[in-house]
């Protein structure tokens, strides 16, 4: 027990008044939010009574402001969010098991040994229809205002006027990114995303088509090129059909549909010719005075903290109220971030059907998440918890404050659905910020309000974002990246005054003044990601609050993607023997194709290669890696790597700088999905080609720097080998750039030295996309046998065409028996030889990313009926023996193979050797057709 009774004679100079350090969200609350870090022993004057704090209380965390008995509810905004586990006295630190663990993981001292509270259960909200307040919307202003916008033939006016290059799926994302880069002025912007690239019909097809259709019709689009790849399901035609079926208006700005049918460079030129005539047309359009009723605002929050619901969210809600009074629209989203706040949202609603639809939407989200073994409690990120949002109730009630108390909920819509009318709208979406923003933009929003506690740095390519930061301290740290200091409310500025100022700023930005995100040139797109939306298997029961009663370990391995023993199908030879007394499986009988010489590994060994000796290992390259720990730091990492490459931050120590932007680490579920994500990230940090690696956190994600420090320790790695930087904690883009530059420049490392070696030093993945001839199937088998026979490793996809081809299996292993996986997705193996990686899906970029995490250093892919994108880290080598593919896509191929299996295998081995020796750069890499994407597996969801 501790003694928190008033001290007898506190020293006056160390005593703090409660109003200097405590914030009560509502007068009736029994716990307060600390506005600064309070160390153990701090003395606080509570209305004339001095109290010594028994424990450290971090900024944004809660302490008791009125005695609470065991089992009584703890209140913020007069809403129970937890219950006391023991009698709590004034000054006691309020912490739940989750929040205490999150703070302890950050190395904070002075914490209690045990939590003082437990989360309030998420009981389903019961609507009292008889007590429902069917109120009126806020009164309209007598004389509605205007802003300077771009009038459109249909819908509202635009706040911006961009030429948009939109990929229909991930297969064209690299193409539109490179095409936009070649125009190079920020006027032409790409919409590149991760969806629709798998084989077959994606689960999120309706979301995807609705979002893409909405993007094309967004008022900020002055012209749009819609790009697909020949033969894919999510095509321009699919978008046209979807729009016609669902009654969408026609696209009335300059537009075209472009299908990639030739080489990358040839297609870039052809697509560029379509876009060029639009540039003067769009640039000649001028802003005109348009009514503020044309201002449609998406309300978002990200990197939230304890003050989000006190300062920034109420401010954004107040400004949205004023926009509605002028006839405009405000759209609230993030369904899982309103669980626990249903009563607040429905305090003022248009009618009973609207209230019911809102609750049905929330319940549906909870059920779908429950099918995956998750609950809404998985939503708060590690950064949220560390900054004082202990659970979903606190996060939700604070998030709901974007709905001003005087504003009525008018409409409830599905993700990316067109606006049904003016007023205040709720849109179903995940709590993942970028996925939610995409839905709002597709619904027609032409401006985004983004509230943040930690200082999230985000922007959409063609819709400006105004960022409201919750505290002045954080605003001062990140003022170059933030637009509004909502923290002034905490230091005495009246909310009405802040509302007037911010409303004026909103009109200015809508009229063309660049936002902070636009000035920084930062933008990202992520559409509600593909996730299984089917009910649970028999044996899994879901409780009313969405919890699964079946442990994750009881699920089939393919669902939870658990690590496998890693025993190879056939061990690799090493200098004529396998070592450790293990004998290799006998080589299969050579197929009857005239390939006996290669298959035996006797007189046609793999070609010699010039590899690099780096830190006692032999590798094809030495990479300087900047690895973002979440989606929000991805684009910044990409820019830093490009700058580091040009300015040679690491000198001669690395052969190139690479960043790996992705969509994970924040706003996605935990469990099996998180384990796969962490395993993949560690795979790249510990990859044999990685010489120097720095982790770049945004600062508020679930998987922050400290998270990966502990993961590295678990993997037996030394965290001090790696660099660590934080966009938020280091003070914004300029400060973090200096930190990253200094870290890479702080080493004196010898340049890698070339050495003569063989492909037996490497780990190669073999892949085939499209039809295979017998000769090519056998050639790929022979290629793999040569590498394994020389001491290397070969990895196959469990869902790839090769493993499903009996001709390949017989040529490689002497049997047509089906073969199962030896390693999980992204798992590193310990014994060299043939391996099969379990793949949860068929998306190409997720497949190759899993290969790389497992230690693959090159991918050799045979392609037919189309080519593939390259991966940012692992070179992808494409060859073909198909005459039609060679004729149509020859400019994108790294090699052309013909003849019998042995001749084709020789071409494959020679090309592998040339790329490994750095004598040949794969065509897709050289052209900029690159990407990187981490899978969420079969149980991952957006939250």
C-alpha cells in the first residue's frame, strides 16, 4: 500500500496548483488529465489541500481528482471508461493493465507495480427509442459566405484542380507513380494503392470500385487518366460498369481510360500523350466565387492523445458546425472509434431510421472484426495508449467530439458512398486514418480536417488537409507540419475565438492557400484493404462485444501463419558435402528432355559471379535501409532514402539506399496479422544484403521504435546496431532529416570488396506467372537444382504456378506428389536448400515481399501474357520463352529463353549471375516500376 494522504508541511516552492497541471474534460468527472509530466513526489494543491503524488504520471495520463471506491466507475466526459481495482485516493495514478504495460515498455520509471483500474466492458449499446432526441439542425446563417473555388458541371466546386493519374489496382500503381514523377510539378498527381492485384475476385471489390469511381468524380479533379493492366479484373471497364449500375453521373472533366499492353517505357510515352493536351486546359481554369455550401469537409483524427477530445476535436467540430450553417457538409468516419460513444453521437439525430442505421453499422463492424478474433480494444495504437488513451472508450468519446453538441446527425452512408444530402454525415469506415480518408474523398469531400495529438504528418494527393494539433508544446515542436494550434484552448484562449480564426483559415485554404501538408509535398493513398468478410468457422463463437472464445492457437496454421520448422525439401550441398553429418536427398532422375548434363550438376556449373565481401559475408549488394515502422512514416522514409542516395550519406559503405513504404503498423489489427508484419519487418532488418539499417517511426503508431527494439532482442539481435529516428519526437521533417543523415554519416566502414564466387552463395526465389511449356517448367527446375547443388537456397511460393505444376515438381524433386510449405510467410530459414514459403494470398507484391523477408536476394520469374512490377529491395528478374509475350513486352524482359530445358536454364543462370554481379540492372527496377507491400494474412483487418 502507498500513502497518498496530505503531507504535513509541503515546500511551497515545489507545490503546483491543480489548475496548472490538471484538466477536467467535464465538471462531473472524478479523474483529471495531467497537462504535463508529473514525477513521483510532486506536490499538488487540490483546493487548498496538498497531496504528494505516489507515482509518476505522464502528460495526458489520468490521476484521481475525487476519491473513488473499489469497483466504482472512473469518469471522463461523464462517461465510465474503467473501474477502480482498489480504493483510490486523490492524486493516485489511473492505469489499466494495457496502459501500464505500454508505459513500462517505454522505460518510464516511478510507475506502480500493479494497475489501479480495469477497462469498462463494451456492452452493446441499447437504444431507448422513446427517449431519442429528434432535434433540429443548427440554424443557417442569414447570408451564406463564399470561397474561391473551381466550379464543376456536377456536384460541388473544387478547392483544388489537379490532373489525376489513377491506377485501378496495385498492378498499375508503379506505372502511375512513375508517370506523375516525369511530369514533375505537383500539378499532375498519382493515385497509387495496394488493392485489386491478386488473382481472382477480391473481398473488397465493391469498396474498391466505389472508391475509384468516387475519386474520378471528386470536385478537386480537373482531369483524370484511369490506368489498368491488360486482363485484370479491376479495370477501367469494371469502373464504368459499376458507375452505370449504381447510377453515378458521367465524368465530365477531360478523361481517358488507358490499358497497359506494351513495354513500360512505350506505355509511359503513350499515356503521356493522352495527358499532355489536358495540361493547358486545366491550368487555364481560374477560381471563381462559389458558395460555402460547396465546402464538403471530411473529419478525421490520427495519432490521438488524451487532449484530442478536449481541444482539437471540439475545435474541428465547432468549425464544421459553422460550415454546416453556411450550407456545407461535414463527414464523420472511423466506425470502430465510435464504439463506446454511441450515446453521444445519438444525442441529436434526424430521425429514428438514421439512429438505427448508425447502430447497425457499428454492430456490423464489431461482428466482422470478431470473426477474425479481434475486438474494438485492438484499435488504440501503442502511441495512443502511451499518450493517455487507455482504451477504446476514451478514444471514442474524444473522437466523437468532432460532432459538435449543437449539430444533428443527418445521414449514415456506406464507405465511399455518394452524399445523400447536406448537413452532418456519418460514413462507415475503419479507424485506419488513410483508409478512412480515401472513403471520404470518394464520397466527395474536397477538404480534410485532421486532428492529432502526436502530430501526424499526412495529406491526400488532390485534397488538402488542415492539421489541428492538440497541445501548444507539440505544435511548437512540429509547427512547420501543422496548421492549427488547438492547444491554445488549454492555455486560456476561448473556443469561440479559436473557432472564428480557424474558420477563416479554412476559407483561405479552400480558396487556394497551401496547407502545411501541401507545402511539404507529402501525400499518401490507402483504400480500405482486402480482408476476409465471411462468418467464422464452426467452433468459433463470438460474444456480444465481439470477442472470440476460441484461442488463436487453435486456428489452422494457414490462418494464423505460425512459423514452421523450416526443414528444407532437399538440403543444399556445401563444398561437396552438407556438413553436420546430414546427407542430401538423392538427386532425382533427370527428365527426358536432353537436360541431363545440367541436372546432374557435373559439367555445366552455375556461372561465376562477382559478389561483395561485406562484414564477413558474401552478398550481391550492401544496402543502406530506412525502414518505416508504420504507414505514416513511409513516404518520408522514401524521400530520405532518395536524398541519402544523391548526397551519399553513407559514403562508399553501401551500394544503394532503399526505403520500404507500406500500409501497416497503425490502424490494423493485432494477433496473427501483427506477428506476420513483425516477422516481415525483422526479415528486412536482418537480411544478408542489409549493411546499415535505421528505423523511422512516425511516433504514434502501434509498432513504434521501442516495439521493434524489443522484437530485435527477442530475435537475438543487438538493437544498438541499428539507427532510430522519430518524425514527431525529433521535431518534424527538417529535424528528422538531420538525425538520419547524421546517423548514416557517423560510421567509418570499408567499402565492400569484390570477390569471385558462385550463385551457390545466394538465396533465389523462383516464380512463374502465366502459362508454362514443359521445357520452361523443367528449365526452372534445373535452375533451382543447380543453385541448391552449389550450396545455395531456392524458395518457392506455396500458391505459385511452379509448385502446382507436376512437370516442375518431377524435374525438381523426382516426384509429382503435392508439396506443402516449409516456412511461414516471411520466415527466415536456418538450413539451406529447397524451401516452400506459405503465402496467404496471390497478390504479386505481397508474395515478393514475403520472399525478401525470408532472406531471398533475387527473384527469377518466368512471365507470359504480361510482366510484373519490381520490388524496392529484392531485384526481380523477368524472362520469357513465350513468343507472344516477347513480341508484346520484350522491352521489359531481362532475358529471352528458347530451346530445350537445358538451354533455357543456361539463360536463366547467366541472367541471375549478371544481376548478382551488378553488371545488369533488371528492367523494371531501371524504369521505376517498383513497389513494396506487406500482407495482413487471412485474419488481418483494418482498425
